[in-house]
C-alpha cells in the first residue's frame, strides 16, 4: 500500500512520556478510504484490532451540529489540568445554552422528518 510505513518507528513512551500513552490509538470511521479492502488487509497484517464505529444516528446529528461547534469555539486554546477539569468546563458551557435554543434543535429534527 502506498504511503504507509510498514514498521512504525514511533515509541509513544519516549515521544510523549507525560501522557501515559502506551500505544497509538486509531480513530477508524466509515470513510471509504478506511473501508477499502487494501486497508483491511494492511490492518489485519499489522495485527491492529478494529473496534466498530457506531452507526450514524439521525437523532444525535442535530444535537452534534448545534452544540459542538459552539462548545469547541468557547473552549479553543484553553488548557486543562486533567479530564475532570475538561468535563467541568464543557458542562459550564452547556449550562449557558438557553433552554429554548437547546430545545429548538430537537424541535427542528422532529418536524424535519
């Protein structure tokens, strides 16, 4: 396969010692490039364990498109000490969304379908 390094020379413990990361995590979605037979063959030969991507959910798409861009914009370039601080900051951003705006994204979903 073109552009694929058969023997990755990345040692996560050496390059990122403070993260606690012991291996590479691959976000493998359902994009055509990832579902090609060549890719599956390569990943199988490299003994990469695949975890299936959850099916697309129309119920969540509206919410994702409504909430995530604003939350990402508000939290951009902020650094958090740990996972708990990150979750707390996200919860604060979500709590600031007016109830009427939050409900509107689901209202549109119901009447769109």
